[in-house]
C-alpha cells in the first residue's frame, strides 16, 4: 500500500515531522481513497548539504518518477 519517504536536511523538530507525516497520510487518504490503516510515512534526515547532494543525485536528478520537481541546483546550496 502507499508508503511515502520524506528525505530532508536536518532542522525540523520532531513535532514538525510528525505533523507533516500525518498531513501527508491524510492527503493520500482523501485524494487516492486509500484507507489510513494502509498508509505509512517514514522520515530520513541528512546532516549536511554534501549528504543532500548525494540524495539529490540518486533520487531526484533526471528521474521521471519525480512528479513535483524542485527549482534549485544542489551545487548552489
């Protein structure tokens, strides 16, 4: 069933992460009609911009499955 992974550079509080995950699950429930009991959301935190550049290259750059594309160049972080 739907599983969403949030990948981010450190800085969000545990409360912010929990709220974001709950809202993402709610949106999936409402827009895709998936029961909440089948939805999972995980969070991966990265310590530095150098770490983030690796994530960007592996999961974002040039990937057709990235539906909402970012508007920045990780080399300019």
